[in-house]
C-alpha cells in the first residue's frame, strides 16, 4: 500500500531516533530543565536570529494552540482566525473550552486578508454596542494554511501591520512550517517570519519528530506564569528531554530543512503527475499537502493501492482528496502512484 | 554523581526504545488508531482481567488527572482528594481550571480514610444549605500515594464501598502503580485493584516509558464523547503510536513488572542502608520513593556526590529528603551511596 | 424627547410596582422559596398548559441563556444558533466563557432554517473527522428574533422535528416572547410554543418587569443540580421574591398579555406612519421592534426630538434605525413622532 | 411568627421603594448609564472619600465575588480566603467554575491572620516546586465575617500590608458592611476601610435593598474590559436603574447608616436577652447576626414561635443557632422573643 494519508503516519526520522538512543541513559532533571532542551532552545533562537526569544516545547499542535492562545488573551477577548482555521474547525472546541470565542473571518485559499481584518476591527470599534461583544484580542493564522497555501511576505507584513496598530498579538501556527519555508513559492526566511509576528511555533510532530512543537515568543510577549499555565493545562512533560532531544536533533546539521525539502520535492513530483494525467487541482498548494479532484471511479481505483484522504465530496459527484508527503515518502512511491493514474 | 532525583531523569527502558526503533518505519494511521495502540489496550485488558474495559493512552499524569476528572464530573460537582493529593497541591490548579473544586480531606500518611469520607458525605447531605455547595461527585486517590505509602486491599475496599453507596466514581492515580503492586507490602493484584475502582491509570512515564499513561475505565463508566474531550484538552497525540508502542513493549513479557520490581528492590536496599546508618525515616514507604531525615551537615555532605530532593525543611533544622529509584538505578549506585553515609 | 430607544428604558408596569409594595413587609424565606415564586410558577405552568413543567426565575436574558445552555450541554458539545443570534453577537462571549462553542448557521431574517440545520447535522456526522469537532449538542433560537421577526408554527415544528431526531434539546430565548405571541402575525399560542421545544424563557425585563426571566423546562429536561448551577454562576438572588412577586403580578389578570398587546399595537401604528411617509422598512417585523431606513438628513432631523437606535449604517449612506415600543409608550407619542416625519 | 431567619426575608426599606416609585416613569438608557446609577456612584465615592474610585453595581453577593475575583486574577493564580469564607463554602464552587482555586487558610473567628498569610507566602516562594502550584494572586476577606465578627483597623492594616508587599490585591466582601461599620465595636470608618484594600463591595441586598451590591475599585485597580466581563458573566442588568435608584436612595440622607444602626441596636438587645437568660454565645459577634447555643429543648420550644437558623449541631447534643436582625426587625419583636426565653 502506498501511504499518503498524512505526515504523521510513521515514527520519527532515523536521526532523531538515533539521538534519543544516544542520550537515553544520561541522567538529567525533568520538566524541560535538561541540557538538550536548553541546547535546542539556543539553536532555535539562532535559527530565528532572535537571541532573546523565549522558547518552550509542547507535545502537539492543538496543545500549543490552546496553551498559547489562552495565555495571551485577556478574560473578555477572542481570537480572530480564518473560518477554515484549524482552531475553528478541527480542535474540538479547545479554544472555547478555555473560555474564549473564535471570531471567524472569511478565508481566501485558507488565508486571512489584512484589509478585511482591518475592516472588521474598524467596524467593531465603530459599533456603539461593542462593549457587549467579545473584544478581538489576538490573531491566529497558519503558515502553511490548512490547504497547504502560503502567505507571501507582503501579505504577512500587511497582517502584522494591522495587528500592531490594533494592539493584538499575531500568532502563527507552524505545525508544518518547514514545508512552508522550503517551498519553492516561499519568499521569506525563518528570521523574516519570526520578525513578522509575536509568537509562533515550529512544528515537530509533522516534520520528522515523534511529537513536539517549539513555541517561540518574541522578547516581552510571553506572559508571566507561562510555565505554570503549561502545567495547569497538562502540557508539561515530566521527561521534557523527549522534546528537547528531538528538537536538538532536528536543528543539528540542518536536518529540519532537509526533511522539509525532501517532502516538498516529492509533493511537487506528485502534483506534476496529477496535472500531467489531467486531474484538476482542488487547491494550489506549493507545500507537502496536495489537493486534487478525482472522479468516483478514479478514487475507487486508487484506493485499492494507495492510502489518502477524502477532503470533501463535491456537488458534482467528484471528490477533493488529499495526498501528503513527508520524510518517509520514498521517490519510488511517487513513481508507483504515477503509474497507477 | 549518583542520581536519585526522581524516576523520570533518564530516557526509557532499552527494550522500549528497541520497540520504537523496530516499528519506526511502519505506516499506520494517527490519533491512536494504530495496531500497537490496539494491541497494547488488549494486553492491558488482559492484565486487568477486565475484557470489556475501555483503555486510552495519554501523555502524562497531570493530563490524565485533569482529562478524566473533568470528563466524569457534572457541572456542579467537585472531586474529593487527600489534602496532600497531587491534584490538590502540585498540578497548578489544573482541576480548578476545568471548573471544579477539589475538596481536601485529611491525609493519613497520604491516604484518605473511608470512615472520614463517609462522615463528610453524611454531613454534606445533612446540611440544609448543601444545594449552595459544590457536590462531592467523585473521589481521587493515588496508589502509591505521594509519600510512597500503600492502601491495603481492605482500605481500598472500604473506600470503594463508600463511593458506591454515595454514587461517586472512584479514580486511582497510578502514576507509580507498578512500584505499588510489586512492593513486598502490597496485598493486591492488578485485577483486584481494577475491581475496586471505576477508573484508574497505569503510569508509564515514571515506570520506564518516555511518556504515557494508560487510562482504564471499568465498562460503562467512560462518558460519551471522551475521545473528543481528549482532543479538546490538547491531550491527543497525532502520532498516538508513540504511546501505543511503548505500552505494548511494557506489557510484553512482563517488562512493566520487571522494571517495577527492580526499582522497589533497590529502594529497599537504600532504605536498609539509611536505617542501618541511623537516619530516621520521614515516611514508612514500601515503594520506590524513600523519605529520610538528614541533618544539615549530612545533607550538605551527601549533596556533593548524590542528587536527591529536599522534600521539606523540618522545624528542628533537619531536612526531610527524598531518594527515588527506577529501572535506571544500578545496584552499585546503592552501594556507593551507602558508602557515603 | 420621544423615547423609542428600547423596551427597558423605564421602570416597571405600575401594577407590578403595586404588587411589590403590597408584599413588601411580608416575611418569607429567600432563594426563591417564597410563596410568590411558587404561585408565579404555578400560574406559568397553567399558562403553558404544562402542569409538570419546572420553572425557575433568573434576573436577565444573558444570564438565562448562559445558565441554561451551560447546564444542558455536555463537555464536548456546542450550541447551534443563527449567526445573528444574541448569544453569537451581543453577549460578550458568555457561552464561550462557560466552555462551549457557538456554531453559527445562516440567518434568514434572523431565523434558522430547519432544512439547513438538518443538512448541517448530516454533514457533521458524515465527516470522518467529526470526533475532532465540537458536537452540535443543542439548538438556540429566539422568538421573536433579533429583527423582530417570527417563526411560524410550521417553521418551529420543522426545527423541533430535526432537534428530536438528532437528540438535541431546542431552547427558545423569549426575552420578548409576549410581543411575539400577541403579534397579529403570530399563529401559535403559548402552550403550542411550549410543546414545540424543550426549554424556553418568558421574558420579564423587556415586558414590564424591573428584571426577571422565567425559565420553563419541559418535564424531564432540567438537569440534576440545576439550582446549584444557578448559584455557581451568581444567578441566584437572595431575595428571590423580587422575581416571584413580579411574575405573579404579570400573570395575574392577563397583565403580561395586556402589556404585550399594547406595545405591539403602538408598533403597528408607528410602522404604518413610516410606511405612509415613504420610509422603507429594513426588516418586516410584526412585533414591538420596528426597523426602518432613514436618510442621513431624516435621521439628523428626528434625533433632535426622538431617541432611537442606529442599527447599522448602510453602504449607500442611509441608516437602518430601530424604534421600540413598550407598556410605557403612549399613543400620543406615536402621533407626535408621526408629525415629525 | 417572629422572624429572625436572615436579613433578606422582607422586601426593601420603604424609602427605597418610594424612590423606585418616584422614578418609575422616567425614561433613561439601560445598562447602568442612567442618571441614578451615576448619582449613586458619585455619592459612594464621596462616602468613601475616594473621588477617583470606580463604582459598579451588581445584583448579588456571589455574583460580585465571582465577577471581581475572576476579573482580577491572572490565569495561573488562586485567591486566598479563610477556610470559613463564603467563597470557600457556600457559593457552589463559583470561583472554581471561573477556573481558579480557592486557597483556604485557617480562620480565627472567621478571620484571616496577617502573620499566617505572610508565612504562607514565604513558604510558597521558598518551595522549589512552586511553579507547579497555583500562585496566590489575591486575598479575599469579609467584613463582618461569616460569624459576624470584625477585623479591627490594626488587623486590616496588617493584612493589607502583607498584600501590598506580596503584590496581591485585597478584596473585601461587604455584603453586610453597614452592620460592621455601625457596630459599637468597629474602630474604622468607611473611608478608612476603603483606604485599606484594593476593591470592596458595599452590600445592598442584606441592608435594605431588593437586590444590589456596589463594587468600589481603588483608582487603577479595575481591569480593562470590566464592563464587558460583567456582561460575559450575565451580571449586567438591562434595567441597571434598578440598582442605581436603590443605592441612590440608600446613600441619601444617611439611610444606609440608619438601617444598619437600627439592626445592630436590635441585635445587641437580642444578645443581651440571651446572655441574661443564660444562653451561651457561640461566637462573639458585635453585628447584626447573633450566634447562641440552645439545648434541644430550648430550640424546640423557640421554633414554635420564632423563625431562626440552625447553624451547626454540637457534639453534646446542643445546637448553635443564628438570629439575624435587619431594618425590618421591630423592637417589639425582640421583646416578644425575650419573653419566650
């Protein structure tokens, strides 16, 4: 079976596992105070060119989203997101469970539009009854988006500009950040992205780790008591080293970028194969998730040999489906899939 | 440095790591729907002699506590715990953050007393104003307790009897369950424990895994929507296999019990060494945590060569300190420590 | 100044005040256990033709909404509402503060459509990832809606039918229920409405009381512990009699209906005046709130002599404005306003 | 029947009712923006000698407690209270429902001790694991306490001193504040009390109003968005005038003090009667609640003619009972009760 279900269907990149094995018997304190967590944080600060950044390691994406958002919002504030945003759709109401509304704005290929955000803010403050409404207190986006699309540097700068003028932190969900930054269509570097937001996370789970996301706060943004809040939400691992060692491995000798580039390259080959075979694209993604449209017959045939995701049934009876690549995708898998088309 | 700081200061037992390596490249679905999670659940049901139990894997102890407790309590209910209970002291207000009070009853060497629980319940319902008070809705204990002590089978049966009469689920935090069940002082088996509560967890993080706790619900206890609740609290790993593989390894060929017995045996040797050298015990623990009393001078001397925990300063200037053993404790470490005393 | 700002800009109907004065010195227990609260509940059960209904008095609309919704939803469930629904827009994120998402469906003149609700439910359960999404757990509507419009009996029956098939309680916000049921366009009685939902409230604050809403649960719907939940949310008045006495007065000799009919009659006169003068209607409301469109010039002129609400600025420079009537609206006020047009 | 059940068993003081009647037909905006709410706030600022204080009116005591506490605490903080404090015992877990722990310290006749508070704080910060514990973020006391006792000015100053050094706001629950400040044993004025805390409320419900508590924030303490938070918790009345008019009446011509003095005077007569008849006092209260000890026989006899509260059954078979006076207590009621003893 060819496996394109997602980028979290295997264990971790062999070099990550190797590093876990090498460090396994070394005694170190728990709760993230180990040497690898410190070393990894240092490497991340360097990679972000932000030497005073505060770095924390959490286990997963939903956890990172809910811990960061509920730490930054005041009691009466809500988070603004694209209507297709992960926090608005696929996190089981996690943000609301912490007491905050998600204000959903229209998504354009998964992206928020800066002008629409500004219009929303202007309308909010112009409304005489706005004290009776949850205040838009921060903005959440993801890079790449749910549809694998990317904010350009100009788009991100425009959004961040609105956020700063409106005094709202901008938070970037980077569960698949590596695949965004190594995309041929990406026009920004990690330090450039870091400079265009207040807090973001660098995803590990979907980019070669067993688990783990690295939250990076611009200096001065991280609220007092953040460590206690992670404990309060069950997000602090006793063996914090599990996260530290993995991120240390990922950010040694460029492994994170190597993994990301590999997956994107295979995704581009996969996309080319579909296009060549006349399958229309459902979304124009330059990253490791590819969305194509299949007829019911094509879908049925492919399902016999390949594992992939049905994204949405279309009104005309066809299906939008998703194929995802990762470090574990072998070039020959793409060849094999291509042969099936 | 001799390391007795805790049972989460190394990676995982080598056999667990081996199993992670063996399975690393196998493609499997995420979110706990992999073959190892299923196999591990099956092995746990067998080990508990409870073939219809529902088993879920979560990342850590605080997470397991807050997810289970907030899933079982109704809106207006509180959880009863010993005043020294982990949820009442060291979880950063995690239970309260989910909206529920912790009702603290007196602790007797870390344990709740069944008669006191019954008296509390009787007084609660006798109070004419009890509709203005949070209802005691479930009971939380840990086995072993924070002080390494154990409930006897009779004590647990008495507690569970009160719980059933009062229609309150009984939940056992088993973060160190292995060390309890393999203690020479323990008079119950895992199936016996499973039969004397409604839900409990078998700790992995502190018993040889990198992370992971296995929550076991007696049939009929697990609330509808529990999986969604784990997602809602950021407690669902995309690579659920990380937990499944580790528990599969721990419950293959008795590894969990082997790890536990080893740590308890070393703890008993450590205890004997302290007693022999005339250091008084702070608590009478038959499990892998040993609490002894040191003078300031003894403490200062030992700290040069060994890592351990200061539990509490005592009024007379001495210190209660904690030494913990694990799978990673080598017999020669105990010898070396003994030589230092 | 002619006052059409809202239906809560005066005190209470004189007969309500009279009843407060008459009963003022009578000693009665607190917390709603007084004779008037009991009598009022009995009168409401009779008015609803639901002799086993459970009735509770709360202080205000947002309070009633958040207490009822958070009492009925399970931990992982969300409430479905029209996107224009009060809970989704003007309650400061009150529902989310209790931990639950508001799922907003399209509004048709303020109303939910039964077919769209069913389509939403079907799509939800058909989605393979729905366990990662908040479950639609109940439905919230208001009668009349935010725009003063009414559900017909057939529309309500269709909605309730979907709710019952999908096992979701239907909750009707009746903050202005009197104005709905006495509208010339209304085709249902109070007992008929009561029979087409699981819980609703009969608004007092906006229909002649100083404060107070009467929540009516169909038998078997009210969750165990509801009284404790009202206390837990600060919604229980020590002098519960304040609410009981007022509802007792409102439901004696048909005062509630008299107040409602009066306000609707004046609203119909007001509407006729605007229509006659050529002012277009912004919404077609048959109840006590009238929405008309004014030019900037008309608005500026009227504002000198009358108090009303700007509902929304329109793209063409005109304004949607709202005029509201109540028991306190004098027929001569309408005449005077008419003369101003 | 002689009625001593509580101070909320009648309506409101006749002068309050009169003022409600006088203002009933005046049209004014809702949500506390009416002229009386403004006038009352001004009168309260004057009474507190704090011209820049921020004043808000809420409906009841539990509501005031939960709204203020959850507005002032950060996410990871808890409120410190006496173990007998109302928020710890009789508010149905309201504080915890907003996500925060109540840290209970020993009560001395219902009061917190400054030295014990400081010792708690010192121990907290000395604990190496304190980042894993909820941070003590504010202190809650009541004046008078649950037992009717009073903090002296020196005691209050000592507590506030600890609070300021530890950077924790001090909040005083003044549900019965009038009865405290007019007690013959009270050594502080309202301005003095206001100067020895950060926020407090002046109770109306139990001191002559139908409902209402006036929250007074020292300048700079009230968090941004507080009005929105009151809406978010269902604590904002549409007819905010109901609270404004009542407090305006209570603080006109010293009515609040007159009511309070009357009740305390009657309580002192009642106390003298019990003492004279040889009934021991259960608590030494100089305010409007009197706690005495009755034998079962005395209790049974009195219950035939008088309504009062059983506070607690005593181990020796006797009962601690509570008698409460208010504006509605007639001097002849005390005479009658005395005759019964």
